[in-house]
C-alpha cells in the first residue's frame, strides 16, 4: 500500500518539476531573445544566436 502512495507522490513531484522547469525555460528564452533583439543591430547575428541557442537546448535536453 505504501508503495502505491510513494509512486503517486513521486509521479506528482516529477510532473510539478517538469512544469516548473518548462515555465522557467520559456521565461528565460523570451527574456534572452528580447535582450538580444534590443542589443544586436544586425539580424544575421541574431539569427546565429537563435541557432546556437536551439543547438544548446537540444544538446542539454538529452
């Protein structure tokens, strides 16, 4: 019985952690994109920054 309760708590905790991680990641991405858009005058640098950012996220998500 306690094993079922423990699994339920663990599942709830992992779902909450995933939700908080995704929210923090989305906020960070929006903040960085806005900051880079304001600071970088050239669109080519901005495109390169986006590509680098996506590659880093894909690398760390595995």
